[in-house]
């Protein structure tokens, strides 16, 4: 409705209202009632136009703005078809959804901020410990220990070398997990015998298990092959990390066992120990970088603190699952799945 018609309606309504009042005072109630009815209809049309012009259209524009903020640019062309005849209700719903989304995003930001603080604190500690130790050994050697006590100097050099190795491993692990997260490292998928790979991994860690008085065993038959699809080198890294973790946190005279369970289209591999276990409240965080369930114990056993995070990323890169279950004081089981090759 344009402005001239709108003005004419207002003028007509005022004129009819005056005429109706005049007829009412002169006793012509029928004519007055008819005029009042006409005025009512005109007022309704005017109010409807006012609502359409100043309220309804503005709410519709607000709703469009909200939708634009929620949709990608490619979807904005379809915006007009998605708006219903009740933009007030739609706007209310969209604002509620938007508010819930903002609350969820704020919670995620708080969690990420907390994670960043913990990560920076942990990585600072992991770097400082071997770095300061190496610095101390080198300064002592510089002060003349090499000439005063060559045997002690040799011992200090060996300790400095071990701390530098720890720094090197830490940097390598950080570099690897960064590449895994960014998808830079590609997988070389092949079919291989997982039993043979487990046997090789157990042989590689046999010496370390003996040092910790841990007995390793495979629950199945080592001469019975089970084939899976995956990146053999990366899967080997997963098994080594899980076995190494079970040895480090196992109890003296304890047991680490590896089991394979064929599923419908997958194979489940589990590494179980009867070591210290993990508190239930810490289970959701065991795959986080540098997360320590027992900081003092972790410093004793060593390691970069990134091994389980690497395990998680490698298995997820295979589009498979990794899990953990544990009872404190009883033991822990880590499991992961791999795809079985299709036959025929």
C-alpha cells in the first residue's frame, strides 16, 4: 500500500468517525452504527498496514539476518524459500538455537583454553627437565671436571647424552603428531599378517621387558596367520607404543598379553597388563598429549608423554577405533581395530 492510499484511508476514517458521531447525537442510530462499523473496518486495514510496514517486515528482515549469519554463502540464494509465514516464531526459534550454539561454543573455548594452558605447562616441564640436566653436566665439565676426574667426566657425558636423546625423541614425537593431525603423513595401505607383526614387536621389546621383570605373551598361535589391511609400519608403531607403555607401568613380575579377536569385518587387537591401572576419572584423557595420570611415576619411567596420542591419531587415520578400559590396582587393556581384507 502506497503513501497516498494510506493517507486517504486515514482521512476517510476521520471523516466517517465525525459523521457517525453526528448521526448518533441526532438519533439516527442505524446510520451511526453502519458508519462506526465502516470506521472499524478501515481502522483494522490501517493497523494491519502499520503492522505490515513497521513490525512484520522488520521482524522478517531480522530473521533473514539471523539465517544469513547461520548459513554459508552458497546457501543464501535459497533463503527466501526457507522462510515461513510466521517469521516471529521462526525468529524466536532461530535466536534460541543461536543462543544455545553460542553457549556450546563458549564451553568449547573454555575447554580449549584450559587444554592450552596444561599443554604449555606440560611441554615446558618436558623440555626443561632434560635441558637443565644437560646444562648442569656441561657446566660441571667446563669447570675442570675433565682434568680432575676423567672417570666422573665420562659418566657426566653419558648422562648428558641420554638427556639430549630424550629431547630429540620428544621433538620427533611432537613433529610426528603435528603431521598426523594435519594429515601430512599419508598411509601406505597393504595386506599383512598381524600375528607376524606382533611377534616382531615382542622380540624388539624382549630385552626391556626382561629388565622390568615383565613376561610378554601372545594368547593365540604364533604360527597361525591373521591378515589385516593397513599401514604396516604405522601399525607396528601402535603395537610398540602400547607394549612399551604396558612394560613401563607394569608391576614387577607382572604379565603383558596380546590377544586378537576376529570380528565381522574387522580384527580387534588388545594389549592387557596387570599393572598399576588407571583411575576411572582419568580414562577419557589418557590419549591427550602429555597427560599424566601419575606425574611422579611418569617421570620415573620416562618417555615423551605423546605415545598414546600418536596411537590414537594413527588408528583414527585408518578410520578405525581405539579404546581403553582399566581398574586402578588391577590392570589396563588398550584395544584397537583394523580392517580385514575382503575375500573373493
